[in-house]
């Protein structure tokens, strides 16, 4: 299977490409089972980009809640 040509979003804080990540209900408090998106490769950074209906940048809180990130 060939990899799709995907343009990865850049972390607004570190200006580096984010890495694919699948969030589940343990990672993010959402009504959906899983959410696909990206997270900053800097493990100390809590900024994530979520795909789908919630599309956009968020801060992933230690509690698992997503807070909209304002650039």
C-alpha cells in the first residue's frame, strides 16, 4: 500500500511538523470513540491538531480535555 501525500500541520509553538496520532477516550474526553489528528513531536508540548468535525489546534490538558488553542 502506498503512503498518501499528506501535508502535516506545523506546531504553532515550535514551528516543526507534527506527527500522526490517534486519540482515544483515555487521551481526550470526547463523545467519539477515537479521534485522528497530530501531536507535536516535542514530548513536553501539549499542542495537538484534531481532524474531522473538531478540526483545529487544541491544548491537550493532563485531564484529557481538549481546550481550543488560540494562535
